[in-house]
C-alpha cells in the first residue's frame, strides 16, 4: 500500500501525538514510583508537575491545586531565618549554576501543620530547556527519633550526674574519658579533666595482697572486656591521700562501633566501719554466750551433784525402808515405816521438780511418743495417792469418757506427772469432801484426738488474784501456803510447760472455801485399743525371775555401803548370785578373773569411776560381751546417753525401784544368752 503525501502527513501528526501522550504518561509513572515527594519547576520557577507522594505529603487531593498554589504550602520563614521566596530563589540560582543544591525546608500541609523536610534541587537540561526538579524527604520521623535520643541522652546524663554512685567511663585504651560529679566528690578531684589525667595515681603502689596496683587494674579491665562484667574490691586513695576502699563494677558496653568500660565505684568506708562494729558486737555476744553457757554449765553441774548427793542417801532410806517392810512387824511400826517411805518419796518428787525445771529452762526436756492406755494412767494415780487419801476424810473418783475406746500415742510419763502433781495438790488442800478426775474428748479425727482433763476438789479454793499467779515459777497462793502445806512452787509451772509441749493449755477455776478445778488439754495420736498392761514395778510385787536366769553371776560395783547392802539384798532375794566391788579398779580386776553374766556399775566412785572401768572391761573383751548396766544417782539430761556412749547397755537411776531393777537385769541376761 502506497501512502499519498497528504495521508503521510496526517499519519506523522497522529504518530507524534500518540508518542507525546505516552511520554507524559511514562513520566508520571516514573514520578509516582519515587517514595520521595517530587516537584518539577520550569525556568520561571513555576511548578509544572508533581508526583503522588507530594500530594500525600501536603494532604492535597487535586494536582492542579498544588501546581497553581505551591507557594502557599511553604512556611513564610524558613529554618535559616530567611523568607521562603528569597531563600527559594537563592537555592534555584545555586542549582542553575552548579547543577544541585540542598537545604532544610519547612512546608505546611493543607491543615497548617509544619513539615520539616530536606530538599535537593537538581538542574535538568533537555532540548535547550532548563528544568528544576525538587526531591523532598520528610524529616519528621527522623527528627522525632533524634529528639528522643537527645532526650534519653540528656535524661541519662542527668541521672548519672545526680546519682550518688560514682560513675567512670573508660575507652578501649583504658583511659578515663568521662565521669560524673559523684566521682569527683568521692576522690576529691576538682574537674573531670584532672580526674582523667590523674586517675591511676589515686591508688597505692601495691594493693593489700601485694600485687602492683596499675598492672592489676589493667588486668581487671581486660577481664571485663573478655567476660562482660566483673566485681572486685580495691584500695584507692583520695586526692588528699586518705584511704578509700571501694567496690568496683566493670561492665563492658558497646559504644560507636567499639567496646568501652562503664565502671561503678561504691564507697566501702561506712560499710567496713559498720562491719567492724558488727564484729565487735558479735564478739561481745559470743563472750556473753560463753559466760551464759559457763553459768549454765556451773548450774547444771551443781544440780547434777546435788541430785547425786541427795539421791544416794535417798536410795538408802527408801531401799532399807522397803526391805524392812517385807518382814513381820507390828501395825504401829509398819505405819512408821510407811510414813518414812512417803516422806522420802515426797522429797524425791521435790528433787525431780527442780531437775525438770532446770531442763525446761535449758530447753532440753523432750516429749516421747509411745502407745498407752489413759485408763492405766488414772489407775496408777489412784494407787499412788491411795495412802494420802486414806489419811483424810475424802473420797477419790475417776471417770474416763466412754468415747475413749482407743489407745493414745504420746508421753504417758509426762501426762502422769501432770495429773499426779495436780491431784496431789487437790488432796493436799482438801480436808474433807471429794477429789475427782475426769477425762473427756474435745475433738477427734482418724489420726489424733484432743482430750480435756479436769481435777476437781472441795478444798480451800483460791481468789482470782491467787489463781492468776498460780502457774508462775516459785509461785503459790500466798506466802503462808509453803509454811502450812509445803512445796517448792515449781510443780504447776512445770505442768504448764509440759501441757504446752503436749499441744494443749492449762487453766484453773476456783472460789475461796468452795474448791478448785484445774483443766488442761493435750493432743495425742490415736490407735486401736489393745492390752498394754505394764509390769508391776511396785515394791510389794513378787519378783518372779525365770528359773533359767536364777543363780546368774552378777557383779555389783558400788562404793556406798548402804546402797550396796540394799542392792545385794534385793538381787539375792530375786535368786541371783551376787559379788560386789567397792570401786571401778576392783571391778576391772574381778571382771578379768571371773566369768560374770552381768555387771551393775555405779558411775561416781573413788580411785576409778564407772565410765573408765567400763572402757577397760570392754577393751579386754574377746568373743563374749558382758552386759553392763549403769546403776547411778545421775539423773540429769544426757546422763543415760553418756552411759551408753561409754559402752554400757542400759541406765537405771537411784533411788532404785526393785521391780524395775529385776526386770532390767532379766532383760539383759536374756539378750546375752540369745
């Protein structure tokens, strides 16, 4: 197909028009693809084009609005203080001459809010036409971030400046580059520059451990660089030479692409002075404790000696009395002996009260946990007090609740002690009427029961003021009570402690001339009821030694003639073959020369005591081990443990209970034979 001249001309015009339109579209696409706002100006400084980012920046919807009124979106006064028009012409002139110019520029969007920007003007030469393109970068986010950094930096500087903790900043060459006022104050330096220049002179030549200060300091810094953080104590000096012990913390921090050391110094002068005071106080406390322990030891030794010295003759009195009562005699003579026996036992209870009170004071009184029947405890109380009741016109009644169809787990001896003390007091202060013991269940679960015990009498009673003091140590209703009725005033104080140790409490209700009721509670474990009949340890009981144990050879080691006489008589009546030794040295010789089945060993004896004698006997034994039972007046806390530790097998305290002695001997003879 041939194209005529006129047709060819029209075709060229159409092609040119299409090409021009495509170019405009392409240019707009290029402008809109830029994330930066772009304004295009002609050589007359009129805005002839823009991109979508520019419209969004200035919050304008129509492009023509911006092109016609672009000058309205310039802030009148720019950041450098010049008028916008003058500054714009200056920047355009620079761009025309050099090809590019940059500046900080302040726009205002359609709502009037300022928009700080960075603008770059570039000259474009095309077809002999000069065009200026302005690239606009919104600086708001960047400036906000910078402001936040500045604020944080200033805030941190303020915090560091006002903190009382000394702060020092080291560079990676271990040089001081900054410090806070607290550091200047602590070290007594006038300026940060003086501190930086003289820092390493603020330590003695050597530390207290002998290491050179400078080398050690550098080594610590190097360690902090490697490990991230170290803490150590250091001997510094102030600018005036005063000793300055400090705790130093080196922390590795990253700063401007490299590592630095942030150091904190804590003044230890007050701390060390305080620790010195604490050490002095601790020393005083140790000395006071040692003095108290010495005092307690002296007191304990005195009580132990007193107990031993009283129990030894008491064993003689009670033992001889009961041996005499086994013989035929007149009723009046038997009544005299019974009074001697009762008086001796009363004295023995006083001794036990004093010892128990001493143990309570020292916190060494323990509660045992064994199975027992509360009915048996009441039965024993009735038997023990029977003689005292028979001497007065009073009756005794005891009632255990029918709900108690189970055995208890606890300390029957301590429960017995509390009940006996209260019951004895009730009998003591009642001339006629009745003394009643009741046992009731307050609370019960599958594992434990809380019981309430009450002892009621119809005696002289007490006022409320007297009742308030009754549980105090050495306390009695009034001073005449001791003179008329006797007693140490320790019994109820001991009862109170024992009841509290058994998880309960004790109280009293009383009226003068109407009588008194003592109440106390105690917590026990519970178990199914079974027969727990205890062997009869009374003096009157027959000994019933098994035939196979009779004629066993026993060695009795005892230095007191009366106690030896009583023990030999008791053991001989039971059917044993008894030899005796007056001290430990004789016992060692006799044990080496004879084949004894059991040795009863006193502890305190002349020439050689029982502890040493036992050790020697044990050291000479080969195959056969002879049972050795301590039979002593030592009744203090730990005495039994000391006997066992020395090599003995058991421990019996004086005054001797005949049945208990026989049962113990029989037990160990059976163990030895088996």
